[in-house]
């Protein structure tokens, strides 16, 4: 494999780079420091153990489980963290599935009564590099910290299952704007491979160790091969994602244009509101007939709810059944 033109530091958002920096007992102090910043004082990890299994990863998708961790807090509590670097498709559902499996796997094979559902806390941390959180509109948050809450008043219902999504594309601070160590970690994650050295804004022992580990020149020949392969995989994934986003954008623009045209035409005869609804219905029917898009894709393309798409789908099935 030919060697790529390299920067001084490796890209630590690649699977290999992330595991190189954070994935060994020797360097677990770095991972502990990073995770503690993500929890922002809600949890303080004193130690962690790298579980060997990656049983919930989906190898058919781009990205997989990076770490499956058992953590011990400073008060002695134990909890599970899974770190993912994953593609965008069905992101929320997949993370819910992974967390549910981590919970279900804690159940003993027998004597459930004695166990009494003594479930450890479970947290899923998702490193989103180069893609956005689905269904957030124009929001530009770079950290999404999620738990189960009451819908009416927002009070926490269950705090022992959490999801932390790190949306690096929205982190745009310059070095001089870094306010705290969480900012510094995210800045390094996003920009490491383009940095020339450790600036005055990053001069802390934990970051000095990280920069030393991430020097490309210190990798052994076999490590360079593995890193280069991981970097190519990341670039390929980004290229595929970019192409998919462009196709989706074009399809959305075409669908919306057709919907507007149909809606305007019908609106003149039957009223603007009714025309827009029927226009969208026609677009949805056309997209359903192609058998190429999921319900969620069609809802996004037509800018309607999934429930509305399902109603149109049911009506179409009923019409064809007559």
C-alpha cells in the first residue's frame, strides 16, 4: 500500500487513530479525562475497564463500536459506556437498539427475582465526524446530552440511560476562543491532523501526552499501514456520504418543486391550503411508486410527518385493492 502524504499528527477521528490514542490501559488516563469533560461533572470516572467484546456493532455499516467500557465512578458506582463512531442512517434507532441490548445483556439466565432488575447505568457516546444530527433543523449545538424526561414539564424521568452525541461539524471555535477543557478536547478531535504543534491554548499535561502519542513520525511501519488504511476508509466514507447527501438534496429540491407546482395549481381551484396538502400527497404517491425510499426518507423529501406518509400509503393500498 502506498504511503499517503502525511501531516505531523494523525487524524484521531479515524477508527485507528482513536484507538491508538485512547484504546490501551497505558493511555486510559486520556480517555478518562475526555469522558469526564463530556459528563460535565454529572459523573466523575475514577477508573475504567476495556471490555473485549464488541457484540452490538453492526459490521455492515460504516463505523462500529470503538469501545465497550465498564467504568467506576469516584463514589464507587459502576456503569457501562459504549463509544460509537457511526454513520448517519437510522442513527437514533440504532443507538436505542444498542443501549437496549447493553441493558438486556445484564439480566442473569436464572434467579431473576433475586436480581430484582439491578441494572447498571448505560451511556452511549457517539462521535459524529462530518455529518449532522438528524431532525434538528437549523440548530447548531455541538453537544447533545439526552436522557428520558417527562414530555409535559421536562423533569427527568430516568437518569440512568443517557446518550451523548458529539456533532463535530458544529464545533467552530478558534483556538483563542476555547473556554474550557471540553472545548479543547473537541478542538483537538476536529483539527488534530492539521495542527503544527501544541499551542499556548492547549498547554496542559494531558494534551502534551496526547500530542506525543499522535505524532505520525513515531508510528512503526506496520502502524503506519494500519493508519493509512483507516484514513482511506474515512475518506471513502466521507465521499459516499457526500454523494448521498447531494443525491438526497437534488431529490428533495425536485420533490418540493413538484409539490409546490401541484399545490399551486390545485390551490387556485380548491384553495391554497388544500392544494398544498394534495400537492404533497401527489409527490408522496410518486415517491412510493418508485419503491426506492423509506417512509422516513419520503417524509423528509416532502417535508411532512411520517404519519402523513403512512396515511397516503394506506390509501394507495386500499385503492389498489379495490
